[in-house]
């Protein structure tokens, strides 16, 4: 890790301030990723110091300054990097930091919990029993424990991990503790979600449920469908998790997981679990089951399961019937199932053209006015680009006039989505259309940081080519923040970025 100093960070804040006033793209992006609370036209030096602090893993400049004055900035920065590595499962980074500085976590109670240091935790609680319920940084100790992914690197520490959990509980920790999903939000992310959905730590999840954790926390059931196994889902359902009123069923369909769908239906999940008058409004996540099956490419077996469970072909979603939606998405399994029930509906001119594109047919000389499209199809490029062999369909849709740089509800554009998925061919298609490469999405992500996030979090990351996407983005001139190199969790990606920075020093900001 590059050694830091407060003076160097102050200079960087001054440089950022000047560049932002000149509206240089890299500076504007950095403030979009870490937006200050003040009006953008009245920013002061303190606002840019705040950005610098957040980029280095600190909540504010005063916290960074205090850490620097009490432990030294280089050590404080390493501590923050270790916290991030444990939270995100960057085990190689965590191991390197602890090898370089073996005493790095000593005395940091939250980190000692996250590293399952049983003896250190026990000794600290003897000295100060209130540590178990004290907020340390953004979370209390049981949350540091639950959200740590260290078990993936050190499965042999399972007994120590559970001993730490027992110690915290004995000193007043709450198994239903949580922290806000975002600043100012009331919705809390629970310890149980941390163990199941975030850390894929089934042993700790079982311990939490056995000690009274509420399985209906509005997060765990949904994310248990994403793990690639059914241990967490089964555990939650057996503990009384109620799938009604959640979108767990729809999420299981995203992965074509027949067994998970069957389990959820058996425990009361309803295929069309929404108020039809509120679809896309009060409940924007409420998609009718057959529409979901259509856009996710589900097979006939899945469709029949849904129909047998009561899925209604007559439901509309944002102006589209289930039959038209299936045709537009090229899903014959859904379309034929609806036809077999005599529930097929006519297609509009626009839907007919979209269906032709999905079915492999060009429509030379024909164009679609996006303003005439039902809202259900507004983000069809973004929503379907990850499907197998989709590129020819995307090309035909763009040829028909569909917007190819439109952000979705989370501010993610098609080129960013392709990068997150690790699909260089699809991303290259959108890059050739010359999208806005300075765009920052609703998560504060640029094209580069979105690709990096996908490389560590996209469900199909092991079979995708995120390095190819990074190379393509950098070749198109996007800035390479030096911070992103140090924070990359994958060793191969970090090596690639280091090599690029060495070969293209002018691109590094």
C-alpha cells in the first residue's frame, strides 16, 4: 500500500477542488461517487477533504485525521483496508495485510470479532463488558462478526467464531441487531442477513436462528436464493420464514432454480403476490410471475409450475400483457403455455416489431417511437443483455430505434450493465454506439468501478471476462483512479490494473 500523509491528502483535495471547478470529467465523477451534502455550486475545501476521506475508507475527514493522529495515517489506512477486505471477502488482501503487519488488528475489537479471535475478544470483554453493545464505526460487534467473510479463508476457526458469538450474546448483544441500509434509511440490514445473504456463512446463520433471530427480516429469504445452494433457504423456511409479500420467488426464477421455486411455493409463496392496481407504482418490484418467467428466459417446466400454483395469464405489467411480453422477449415456453389456455392477446405494431427482433427477423425501414412503447419495455436492452446469445437481438432492437444509453431505475446504463456482467462482446457493441462514459449510476459507480464490482459480485463472474471489459473500457479512455488499483480484491485484476497504470501513467488519477 502506498504510504500516505495528511499533507499529501490535503494537496490531493486542493487538486480535486481545482479540477472540479474546471469541470474535468474525472473530478466530477469523483464527487458523483461521494456526493457532498452542500449545493454543488457552493462547495468549499472541506467538501473536497470529505471526498478524499471517503475514498480512503473513512466516513469523514475529522475521523481520518483523528486516526492519523492516534495510530499514524499509514496504519489507520491499513486498518480501514482490512475492514473492507473482511467485509467483501477479499481474503488475499486481508492475508497480505496481516502478514505484513501481524499486530494490525490488535486492540480493534470489531476487527478481532470479525477475525474470530476468541481469546482477544474474551480478554477485552473482561476489561470492558460494555464493548459487546457499543457501536464501533458503523456497526456493533455482532454485526462485525456476522458480516465478516473470514470463514471462507479460515473454516478451521468455526469453533472460535461460535465462541465469539456466545461471548457477545452473554454480554448483551442482540441477535436481531441491524444497521441502516443507507444513510437516513429506516430499513435495517440484520445480522441474519449478514450471515446468510452477505457472507454465505450457514454455521453462524444457524446459530443466530437457534438463538432467536427473526427469519422474516425482509432480506434474508430473498438473498438465500442467490447462493447457488439451498441450505440457507431451507433453514429459513424451516424456521418460519414467510415468502408471502416478498420477492424471493421472483429472485429464484432469475436463476432458473426449479427446486427453490418449488420450496417457496410449498411454503405459501404466491406467483402473483401484489395488488394489480399498484404494479409499477407503490410496488415497483411486483412483477406478475409469467412476465418474470418471460423476461428471464424460464423454461416450460417453470411456467407449468407457476400456472399450477395459480399464476394468472390475464395480468398486465406496465401496459403489457403476459402473452405480448413473452413474444417480445422471445420466450416461446411462456407464449405457448398461454396459447394452450386460450389466453393469447393481440400485439400492437410496436410489440410486433419487437417480437420479430426477438425471433431473429430484421425489419428494414421500420422504426419504433420509444414514446409509444409501453413502460414495460423501456429498459428491455438493459434487462435482457445478460441472456445467452442475446447480442444479435440487441443489434436488431437498436436498429429499430430503441434508446441504447438509457439509465434504468437505479441509474445503470446498458454499457455499465454489460461491464458488470463481464460480457466484452455486448459491452463492445454499446461502446461502438458512443455512450456517455462519464455517467455515474445511482450506486455512485462509474463504468470502471461497476466492472470491478461485477468482477467480485456478479453471480456468473467465474465464467465471464471482466478483465476483457476493463481493457476495453480503459482503451476507450476512461480514467483509472489509483485507489481502484489498491482496492481491487482479485489478484489477477489488480495485476492487470497495475500493468495498465505503468504503461499509461497519464490515465491514472
